[in-house]
C-alpha cells in the first residue's frame, strides 16, 4: 500500500550531510525534540523528521478496509528519503525505529551512510514477544532478551486492561503518566514540559486512536524481523542506551555485539525518552559519528 501521505519537515542547509530521524512505533516525529534537532543543524547537518503513517499529521488509515504491515512502515522510510531527494542518508533511530534502521542497513546498505540506534532492540530478537510475556506474567524462554523493568511492566499491564480515558484532559494525563514511566528514574521528571509536549502530540494528531493500527500491522506480519542478518550491516554504527532504560534494558549491548565494529555508548541517567539533560551529549556523539 503506497498511497499514504507522510508528513515530514527538514531543517538546515540542503548541502549539509543529511540525517533522517526515525521515531518509534506509534510515535510522532515531533518526539525528536526541537532543541536536539537545533543542535544537529547548528553542527552542519540537514535534518529530516517525519510522522509515521497513522500518527500526527500523516494520513490515517481504515485498517479493516486497507490493512498494511510493518514492511509498509519500513518502506515509508525509503519514500521519505526519495521525497527529499536522498539516495542515502545517516539514519538516527529511536526504539522500534531502530528496528527499521537495522533492517534497512542490512537490506539496502547503499542507502545508509551511517546508523545510530537509540533505546532499541536487536533485529530478530523477538523484543515484542518478550514484552508481551512480561505483561502476561509468563516465563521467558532461555536466551530471551532482558525483560522491561517492574515499573514498566506494572504500568502497561494496567494500561492494557483499563478502558481508554475519555476527554482531552484525561487522555493527556495518561500520556504524561506513560512518558513518566518511559523517562525512567535516572533524571528528574519535568511534568510541566511533559504536559506541553503531550498537548502538542494530542492536538496535532489527525486521529489519536489510529496509532493502534501499528499493533495490528505487527500482528499481521509476525515474521517481519529477519533473524541473523545484523552481521551484514556495513554502515558505521553507533548504539546508544540510557543507564536507566526501562523498556529494553541491556538490549543495546546485544545490538553492538552483532553488528561489525559497532560502538556502544551508555548515557548516564537517560531512560527511554530524550530529555533536555542529554541533548548535548547525544548531539555531540551523533555529529562526530556522522562527520564526513
């Protein structure tokens, strides 16, 4: 399915080294913070961010009539690059966006100048199944990825068994509560800043409920992630994980082990979000990684 309009925007000079920011599942592109984007552009990068289909200002889909899969979501990355005239780019990816970046780096190495993966899991590692088993209280098979933290499991276990809130204020309050859990415990949580961000996310969404289609897309393609391909990644790779990662603790090291010559960077205090305290450290590392 290709007739889906994808919202994107770019910053910086067209002649600068291009960075494509790929956010995680069910997440809008504006979760890449303005200040962080500004540091990258000030460092001489052309930065592009976009909303996945069924998020933000991109088209929403009647999934029952026109279903899609995670392969379609992956192929949207190529479509964004093509729309901005890019034969290749530096991919900087967060969470499930990191799975997309790893897949593309293995599938189409000519399109990836470098790869940066933040708060993600190794492609083919079965991260979704690990989280679901944790939420269901089921034992993990030997060799599974590390489980999320107890706080993460408790919050999302309640979330999936509770009816969604009605009304803007209640919806935003729940979004802030989720951000607090994903933020982790390593840095102070700025609730006022979180409210401003979640109000923006709420109000710019064409249909806030459409993000659930990403789960349907994953269920429609349970074998989306190829296994045993990360050794094929040729792009210089930087793997970043927060010291207080609640969703995918320890997964970064497993990515770095499988990609040749990948470098692992641990950011002290960071959880699964991108708070202001880590913007400069992240931007400096990415600017160095994407230089030349």
